[in-house]
C-alpha cells in the first residue's frame, strides 16, 4: 500500500480553507481527507478537529454507525467544554435527521431520542456559552421545530403529546 504524502505545516491554513470549500460544495469526504492530513502534522489542531466532525456528520447518509463512532471519538480531543457539548449535540441532531430520512421500523423512536439527547447537549452548551454566542440556542430551536413538524414523534413518545413541554433527557 502506498504511503500518504505529508502536508507541509505552512500549508495548514490553506488546506483548512480548502476543506471548508469542499464541505460547502457538498463533498464532505474530500474535506474529511484534508482534515486527516492536517491532523497528521498536528493531532491537536482544533479547527481541523471541528471541521472533521462536521465532515463526518455530513456523511451520515452512508455507513452512519461507523461515522457516528468516529465523530464521537473526536469530541474528547476538543479543548473547550462548550465546544465539546455543542458538537455532541450536533452529532445527535444530524444522526436523528439521517434516521428520519431513512425511516423504517422503529425510526421514530430513534429520531425522538436522538433529538432529545441533542437538545440536552445544547442546553449544556447554552449554560456555558461565550458571551453573545447563541449557536446552541439556535440548534435547540431547530430540534424543537423538527419535533413540532413531526407530531407523530411527540404523540408517540412524549408523556403529554405537547411539544411545548418536551424536556431533553439527561445525557450520561
């Protein structure tokens, strides 16, 4: 098997810009590859780790279980508690959306539980967020709206069927 060519340290910033561009072009596997190249020269590069989580979660339509595991393995490498909580929520939210898109028996329960877990992570992130950072609030609201747009999830799995009284389940 051929060995990979190392990225130059000087090329790191340009490589991460290219990874972002590939994500925006809908080519997350290319972005993932670039992040892995950056992490080969600096395993602690926080920007590359975050971009890697995003690229992996954008591929949840394909081999979701493997990518969820790989994305979750990145979380402990993130230095900031807020960032870890926020991206843990994002992983759950995107996994829920992949479940919803694929459907099948029991998908509703999985979607509901994953959205509730995402919301719990977003609440954790919101409590420790930097000033003027409403990202976790925006994501929590998006999860709530998704649940509201699928009332069958709420009726089936909520105690009173009211999306307004949904409380995220604690995450262990």
